């Protein structure tokens, strides 16, 4: 689950495709994340920062106590943001 401005925004991840509920402010922002790793192999938490960069988006995940960072580039088609890492 993502949280923006204290309100939950749910995401579904499948093959690096993120589906977002569109808000008037767009997708750009900082989100709190929490979830369960694939295969039910533990939980995670952290933040995701989404920044619009022209026709694409830069998506940066910071996860866990060790602050692992994953950065990808996304394109939006309708209400789907697909991100490659």
C-alpha cells in the first residue's frame, strides 16, 4: 500500500506494472510503502518517490532497514505506470 499525504493509495505490482488511482495532483510525490515479498518471504516497508521527467517518470524505491535503493524509468499509459528497473 502506498500513502500520499496520509491517504492510502493501493498499488498492484505485476511484471513491473504499477496501477495508480489518479489524483488531481498527478503521480509525482513521495509515498510510504509496505507489503509482502514474493512467495510470502517476509514483509518490507519504505518509500517511493515518483518524479515526472518530461514524457517519462523517475521512480525511486528506498526499502528496508538497510535502505536499499532501486531506481527505474516509467511510462504512463492511461492509469497504468509501467516501470523498468
